[in-house]
C-alpha cells in the first residue's frame, strides 16, 4: 500500500515540489542548520504543550552572581559620568576601562576554567540590563566582548590550543576583542562581502608556514578603534589547492592581532552621538598562519554557520537586555514624573491622556522582561535559540523605541532639553543603533523570523526540504514520501483544531488550571492553531514564492513573536506566584497582543494571493472582526501601578541603578518619595481649602510638617528644572561658538 501511495500519489507531488521549491544556497542551508528551536516550535505546531512551558526553571541568580551585581556593577555605575562620556571625553575614563578589566566584565561568558566569570545567561543579561540604566556607552562596551565575537566563537568552535591561549587573555582584558563582519558595501548581505583571504605560504615568527593573506575593509565595528585582536569574517580562496580541491573555500572566521603590519584601526565613527568605541578597519596584505582560523583548518569555509550559531546565543541577550532596561527606565521615570509634576492643580498622571501611554509602559515593561527571562532560561538549558533570539532582538528594540516615545511625550520639554540631568535623551538617541545592529530590524522582520522560523519551527517542513535536496530521485522520493504524509496528518489535525477552537471562542482548547489567567491560555491555543493552519496553507499554495512575499512573511513573523512574548508573560505570572496585584499587567499585555494578532492575521488573509484559500481560512479560523485591545479601566489600573509605590511596581521596574547625586534620576526618585510621603499632609491642607502657612497658624499641621512640604516642593522644583549653559561652557563643546555669537563679549559673560 505504501509503495502504491508513493508511486501514484506522492510521485507527482514530489516532482512538482522539486520544481517549485528553489534550491537552497549554501548560505541559506548553513543559516537553517544553525541554532535550534524550542518553545517557538510548540507555538508553531498549533497545539502548544503547556506542561513544557511550566517545566522550564525560572531564571535566577546564584549568590556569586548576585554579589557581582551588588558589588562591582554598582561600583561601576557610580564611577560613570555619562554626560562626560558623550560630550567631553568621547570615551570611558581610563579608570573605568581598568575597572572593567580588573573585575572581569569582559569575561562573563568565559568559563572559570579559562579564567572567566562563568556566569549564566541570566546573570549576563542582568549585568547588561543594570549598566544600561546608567550608560549606553558603558553597556555596549561590556556587551560586545560577551556577545557575537571571538570569545563566543572560540568557546563554540575553537581548538583546545586556541582556547588555552586566547580565552584567559580575553577574560582578564589583556586582549580586547572586536568582531569585523560588515563589509563597506555589503550591509546586511554578508554573502556579498568583498573581504578576501588567499591561502599561501608566508613568514611567521621567522619561519615559512602555510597561512592566509588577508585584505579587508570593514565598518561599524564596535571596539575596533581600541581592540588588540580582531575577529575577522572573510571569503577564503585556495587557488593553488594547498588545502584541497576546492578553490572557493567560503566564508571563514579568523583571529587577527591588530599589531600586525597592514592592519589599520583607530579611526572612529560616532553612532548617534553615543560615544562607545566604534569605527572602521582595513587590512592590506596581512599575513596570518592557518592556525589563526577559529576552529583550525577543519572550520575553513564554515564561517557563516559559525556566525549564525554564535548570533543565536548572543543576540538573545545583549540587545534584549538593553531594550528591557530602556523600557523599564521609561516606565519608572514616567510614572514618577507623572506623579510629581502638576498642571492645572493636579498631578499630570490624573489626566487620561497621560494614563494611556503610562498603562502601555507598565504592561510593556512587564512582558518584555518576562520574555527576556524566558529566553535566558532557554539559553541556560544549553540551547542555541536561533528564531527566538531574532524575535527578541527585533521586538525588544522595537518596543524600546515605542516606550521611549511614550516617555518623551509624558516628560515633554523636560526630556527635550539635553544636559547632565536628562535621563531619557541618551537612550532615545541610541534607539536607531539597537534597531540597526546585529541584523537590521527590517531584514529580521521580513526575512528571518518567519522565513527561518517557518522552516525550523514547523514540525515537518525542514525534513521535506532536505528530502527534496537529496541526490538521486529514488532516495529523494522515499524520504519525501515519509515526511510529506506526516505533514498531511499534521495539517488535518490542525484544521480541525483551528475550526473547533475558533468556533468555540477558544473554550475547546486545552488549558492548564491557571485561575484568572486560564482564558489567556485558551486564546493563545486558539490563535496558535489558526496560525499553524495559515502557515500550512501558505506553504501549499505559494510554495517557493512565499519567500518573496515579504509583507506576508513579516506579518506571520509578528504573530509568532506576539505569541511567544505573551506566553512568556504567562510564564512569569505563574513563576511569581500568580500575584493578584500583577494581574492587570498580564491582562493588558494579553488584550493588546490578542488584538494585534487578530488584526495581523486579518491583514495576512486580506493580502493572501490565493483568494479561495484566504476565504476558506476566514471561515475556519473566524479571522477578522473587532480587535479592541485593553479597555480604559484596565489601562487606568496599569497606569496607577507606576504612580504608586508597591511590590508590583518594584517587579515592573526590576533591578535598576538609582542614579548619582549628579544626575536627574536620583533627583526624580527623591522627589517621588517625598511627594508620596507628604500626601497625607497635603490632603489635610487641601481639604481645609487653605495654604500651608495658614494651616500652620490654625494648627492643622506642625512646623515639621510644613518643613516637609517645603522640602518636597524644592525637590519637585529640581526635577522640573532643565539644564542650561552659559556661552563659555558651550564653547568647550563647540570651539567656534563664541566667535560666531551675536552677543557682545560683556553679554557672553
């Protein structure tokens, strides 16, 4: 029977699929093989197993990691003057650089056996998040050696000799690494890089050895101006067959000491006025021995796979941690500012125009940090999360931009005027950096999340594609027949799941007993099934053309991302003990995500090229209709959580550096505490419809209470104030300023 099925039914389908499916390039094949899938595959299956999510251990710090945050991290933040870094020194101070080396900040991911700190992914993330609340420049300086770079590549692929030599030097800062990937004209298309290496013989330490002669021109390379060793990606050629028969060996990664003749570093870019070390690098006829290829000769030509694998780990930590810090700081500062700043005789947080963005900030900070924690938990299980890391980078930085826009709107003029006391402007300026680096968001959204996720997270698609790629018609047909009919069975089950769950409003979906959150599980299961069915229909009707339908792919990626981040919020609520006070945050996140999912799925079907398939999917999944999002009552409740001290507010904000006496965040926290503490006194004065002076005379308040009100008013005045400069101060930043000034010298003084 199976042979009859194969020859009569499967064979023509196999022939059609082989013609319709474009052959995978070597780069695409390597990208698909890098990393692994995890909870994203459950969501893509259309029937997530909630017990698997529940079984994931909640992220936590060891005593040693906690001590590092409370000790060296806090000390570091106290040493940093972010205004000086960005407007005076154009760099971290020498004292800070040495402190980073001495305390092992550059070796957080390196195992203790090689001299590093050996921190968990969660501890690494917490450190980056904490420093990011103080200084983007300092955070980037710390995150890069611990993310995509020589350290991560050496740990995954390095030879034992390379690990013994390089990792201890990277861990203690004797060697400062940078990784040079982006070619001057290639941009996001790494396969178009023009940097070359040619296998040849050359002199190294006085001896003739087999090696590589390199020429490159890279840009946007963080730490390039100050690095001592450059991780370099280039296209390797072997025209004389010194390594084998293959002339075009492929993309290769190697370590290049920057003191070698022909290496040029030192020049700097200025990334959006954020003065971390970043710049171009060139190399002209630079010779390195073959043992400088990361992983040795065995890994020559396998650089793209290595980069994708390393990126799957690092991309899930660094930028999501900075993004979570920015969203949390936006929520914290906006809630406090909305409480202390008064207009028309009321705290501005009483106005619904302010409550709307405040509510989004509260729920957004809660769910993004939940996704960060869940991702770290997966990484700490030893997983290399390719698709999830892309989701976190894309939506972490996108939500950072949205949160900072809300915060800037709430702070208004306070946030516009630059100066040492402006705690939002440095993060706001840095947003385009996060959006662009480690895979530009446009590329990640349109090509990677669904493009890679559809293949990797689908239970059968990758197996089918690999079967179609097999050499020999018989072997290819045999493998394809097996996986195709498994796919058919999966699709039939998904069809009936999607139908039943949609037409019962999610009530037919299996859910864990989760109290007030049970309905959310049902809705996620409902839309997971609708999503899986829509994806299968897209594969069936569009075939290889789907990769060119980028707008549809982008929307499908957005749905998968929303499902992942929402389930992370569910996981956090469970792990935190189902805190009743936190429920508005979870519900706001759920209503927002489910409304976006419904709208996005509606847009997918409205633009689906095969109209009969779109109509069928609408009937089965009930996609369309009203998608309202959270109501005003829920939004007000979330906003209030940011304006009132509580354990819930502390959970929203997380670990955050509280600022120094020289900056605005400490002043804001002080004013917030004083306003809350003085509220009972102010209420007595308001209820009596009098002034503090008259209230003192009438005995309504004491002299100490009047002094408390005055101290509160002074603290609020300091917060509302903005920085200003005399012209001679500006001349320090802009040397030509005084010469061009229209003022007289007397006025300038």
